[in-house]
């Protein structure tokens, strides 16, 4: 019942920007833990950003390497999760995946190493020097 579809990936030069979108078939803002992850060749999957929402408020967490450059956000009306990426660097090159968990009970359980039961197919981001 829960399906996630990423879009917005592409190729950009260093310093450029991209906005990734994740369309969610079922999106509840009563309590949700949403995240963006990435996997680069030869590297393990890395948590990029997560956002926990409950009662109309939200908290976020970012991996240090993207802090102040990336912004995770949600749009209830569009049932969409976003990742705004600015000042992209070659090290940001990876396949980016969005993930969702609607069963978390607190923000403490929504973090970059949390388990997510639902995943998208991924969208490629390539940043050239």
C-alpha cells in the first residue's frame, strides 16, 4: 500500500543545485519518519537526512557532510518529501533513496541509522568537478 517514487536526480557541475522529490502514496503527518539515503560506488549506504513529524511539528537531522547545504522538507498537499541540495560537491555523487516509516513513536527513534520499512527505487545524482 505504501509506495515511494523518487525524481529530480540528474547531472550537475560542482556548486550547482538539485531538488529531489519523493512522491508518497500514503503519507500521514500524525506521526512519520521520512528519510533520504544515498549509496555511492564502493561505499555503504549512508543516511543523509531524516525528518520526524508529529502533531504538525517536525525535527530534522543531517549527516555532517551535508549540513547547511541540504534541506529536507515535506509538503502535505502534494504528498511529497523533498531534499533541496545546494552547493553540490563531487562527493555527493550517489544513488539517492527516500524511505518512510509511519510506525515510530518518538523523534528519538527517527535518526540516520533507523530502520525504514518502505523504500523508493532511487534516483541518480552525479556531480562533476
